[in-house]
C-alpha cells in the first residue's frame, strides 16, 4: 500500500501541474456552480478516455490548481478504485500528451510520457507513437525526431511510427529529412503500408515533386501494395494544379485500368483539373460519367465549377449552373456564400437577397460567413435597416459577427444618428458573448 500512496502522491503533482497549465476547457469564467464538483461528475461519467477527451474539449471549465486539488480530494477513494480497474491507461496519457502538445508545452508532453510507470502504466509502442504523433501534429517534428533517435532502442518501431515522422517532415516541409527517414525505415526491414505511401505521395505532390511521387506509386505496386483512390486523387489534383490536363486524364484512366473504382474525391480532382484549364464542357462530361457509374456529384463538385466561373467573371453562367445544381444537389454553406458574395460584389444585392430567400425556404442555417457577406453587401448599398435586421437574426441564432462586419454597420448607424439601434445591437452582442450558443 505504501507504493500505491507514493503513486497517488505523484499523481496529485502531475494532475495539478497539468490542469494549472490550462489543459482542457477554455477561458470562460464559470461561477454558477462548483467547478470541482462538476469536473468530478464528468470524470466519473466518462468510462472511456476518448469520451473524456471530447467532454474536456467542449466543457466550459477553467481548472486552476486549487480546483485540481479539490478534485483529487473528492476522488481519493474513487481514484484508488480507478487504479485497480485500470481506468488510467495508455489512452489516458495519450490525451494528456496531445493537450500539452497543442498548447506548445513540449516539455510537459514528454514529462507525461516519462511518468507513466509511476501511475502503474507501462509505456509501450502505442504510447511512444502517441507522443511522436502529438509532437508532429503540433509542428514539433524536430523534437519528435530527437526523441525517436534516443528512444527507438526501447521499442520496435512499426510502420505507424515511421509514418508519423514522415508526415511531420512532409508538413515541415523538409523533404531531404523525409527521404532519410523513409530510407531508415526500409533499412530497418519495416515494410511501408498504404498509409505510409499515401503520406509520401501527398507530401511530394504538395511540394511540386509529382514525378518523384509517381516513382513512389510504382514502387508500392512492385511491393504488392495497390494504390488507393486517395493516392490517385492527389496525383490527378497535382497535375491539374500544374495545368497538365493530359497527365491528369491519363492517371485517371490508369486507375480505372488497374481495376480501382473511382470515388467522388477522384472525380472532383478531375473536375478541378478541367476547370483550371477552362474546359467546362469536359467538366460536365465528367459529372455525367460519375452519374453513369452510380456516383452522385456532391456540393463540392458543383462548387468547384461555380468558383472557377465566378473567378473568371462569368456571373450569369455561374447563376445558370447554380440553378441546375439546386435541381440535382443540395447546396452547402460554401455554395450560398459564393453566390451571395458574387451578386453583392457586382452591386446586385436584389439577386443576393433572392438566393438568401431560397436558402431560408430550404431551412438551411446560414454560416457566419454567409451572414457576413450579405450584411456587408447591404451596408455597401446603404440598406442599413435591412442589415440591422440580419445582424440581429445572426446574433439570435448564436452566431457572433466578425468585428469588421459589426464595425462597418456601427459606423453607418452612428453616421445616421441611430445610436439607439446601435446600443440595442451592442446589448444583444453582450448577451451572446456571456452566453454563447456556438463556440
């Protein structure tokens, strides 16, 4: 029992240190209840680490060292049971490491990994991968590599371990180091899996090394690993970005020849490629081919075409495409925002309002961006009263307007001497900030 008391003592120190750093929860002051009591209920109710992480991400608790100590006092007996039942496990520590890494508290993340045994949890490869993943995703790949070089003797790195590092160096981006890690992986006798290849192809394509990415695809085929639709979509998209439409089409056809059934993501990549070279008829033929294969073009497919037409100033054609779209597919937030902005930018607010009316008729909840583009358009047109109605509607739906949008309307209201309306909207904003419906 003495050893267990020592572990609990260490747990108290680490737990206090973790929570005093602000890990979990946000900065909202919550005074209407006892935070320690609420946190205890939350911890007890979540029997799985993944559920606890979600709850911590969404709860409105700011946990101080004092609160941490009170939680530990309340859970002393429950804590002993938790140790015996194994509730504190590798996944629990993974959550803490990710929280620290996201907050750029690298030393604390590493410290958490190093004290696992004091909690009675033996660090294994999964925990090691969790630490490396947390560091790489928080843009600390150099630290992750340093730890890997020091500790890989304690574990036997698998394809996931190397894939984590490869993705980290790919995002950096540092291709020489990525290639070096890949070579080390092969030299160690660790076979790349489909995730590894996907990371390599994606990283190379994003840095303009599409020819090298093709060599990786050829290598994976010789190793008996069939490329996925994701890998083909990356290649097709990259060729499109580089205006190499023939290569994009050839890659798509190679995929079909290899017996891989294209999905909506690959089709969308091909649509993007055709739009980039302004071959809209070809893009529509691709959509017809999609439907012929039982794949329905989604809102993203249509948005790709709309976005290109709008960027070329082909507003009337974009509107015709939008009208075709609504007969076959449900527009999303990006669709409505694009169309409303297009009309507002061209001083056709009445058409923007027509799109808005259709959107509300379909009971689609506007996003912050959709509200903002229309409010800004109304302000530019001098339709202050209508802009105020929309802003009030926005606030009542729990959506906080951007400072630029509110500031623009504020200036117009002051100019018109309507401070009473401004005060009314400010009061509404204060209520929203104090009691937000959406983060």
